[in-house]
C-alpha cells in the first residue's frame, strides 16, 4: 500500500492516526510518515494490510471496537503482546533495544516502566508463545560479510532469551546459529554465531561472519556470560560497514 491508500482505508474504518498506530504497535508519528509516503518495513506492511483490509472495509459505519475485536491483543506472562489476525496468524510485539539503551538494558529489562518507554518491534507468528522476546538494533559490522546471510548495522534481530538453567544442556546452535550475548567483559552485547558448545568445560566458541582479522573466533566461558538470547528473525538493513 502507498501512503494515500493507507490514509483512505484508515478513514473508511473511522480510525485516527493514533488509533491505527496502537493497533499495529507503532507511534502516531510513524503512521504520519507512512501516509506521507515514507518506506514501510515488511513486518509493518503485513500488519497494516491485515488491519486495514477488513472484510467490512466498504461498510463506512464500521467501528473501532469492531476492528479491535478482530485484532484483540493479549499478553504472555513476560509482557509480549499478541494481536490475532483474521487469517489465524498473530502479530507478536516486543521491546526494541536501540543503541542508547543496550548498555543498561540487562539491568532494567524486567522493569515494566522501563519497557513501556522503549520502542516496539513486531513479527508474524503462527500462535502465541511463552518466553521472553526482545528485539535488538544491530550496532556493528562483525556479522556483515556482504553475503546473503549478512546482518548489517541497523538491522533488527528478534530474539528469545534462553534461561540460565538451560545452559548446561547442549545449545541448539545448529537450529539457531546467531545469538545476542551479554558478558561481564562489556556493557554492550555481542552478536555472534555460536559454532561450538562444550558442556563439560562450560564454554562456547563465537564466530563472526566478517572475516576481517579483528573478528577472529574466540572461546567464551559461560561463567563470563550474563545472558543469552537466540535469534529467531532478522529484519535486515542495507548499510555501509561501520561491533557487536
């Protein structure tokens, strides 16, 4: 949809820009930008289409309550919001840790007031999930090798936290190769591919897709790890190489 169509269909549904923003997990300013013709990320484009293309779109008497009934939101126990869509899928919302909050994120991310002040990121899922889901803005080029697997600076990675009591089991790094890792060595998180997990000695081996000499593989003791988040989705951004 282009900006004009978004505005037309929003007005047909009787929604204000703020009401539409609430339904898709965005700010009013974001909707204003979309209606002005600014680029729309794929994940947001999908939820906009679902919300605005209701079966009763031609009924100009459709109410906001009817729209919300089809897109009723509920939360899991960790505060991740799920919006049910007409096709049976769900739009899952989670806090987005931008560069400026990542250093202090780990100490605050269980604080409800802190999370409410953060931006939101969303992806389409088949059903509601438990667990704690967080999105991180990528700040570096260690995972940018220019290939189709590259994760460039400004990309957004959707993650699920792996609780510490699971660390003694073999990590599923073949199923989920990319991880956001908080360590005692740095306030900022690392984004790495885990290529080995030695459960007997308690360490992981971290790999960067970028083969520059400064991004060589290294061994990391799990005693020095504060939190592990495995990546389940990457919203890629094409940018100049500028680390996790």
